[in-house]
């Protein structure tokens, strides 16, 4: 997950569908990148950084303590199993 990507989109007040349309991304593809379900290609990273007018390194910086959707899902599954034992 890239919290700075979500933050920058929020700060600029831009909708995901607007970004997708202007960058010629599939809306679901962009959503998956933003929400951490898909790793962006180098070209996609550059396009997004340029569009959002920020450094690519900052935009795609990953933070250790931010849970990913996948880790939250598996944590929930593990918790459900532990609670029923």
C-alpha cells in the first residue's frame, strides 16, 4: 500500500476516475494500485508521479506500520480460526 499516493490524491481533491481517464488507465487497475492490490509498473509510477506533481520516490514510499489489505484479510481469517478453537 502506498499511503502517500492516497494522501496526494486526497490533498488535490482529484477523483480516481478522473485520473484514470486522463492517464488512460482502467479504473479498476488504478483502484488496485491505490489500494495495494496491484504493484504499478515503472511507467505507471512515472505517469502518476508526473500527473500528481510529486517525486516518484515519495509517492511510492512504503511504510512499515501501515497494514496492507492482504495482511488485514489474513489477520481476520487467522483471528476467526483462533476464536472458534
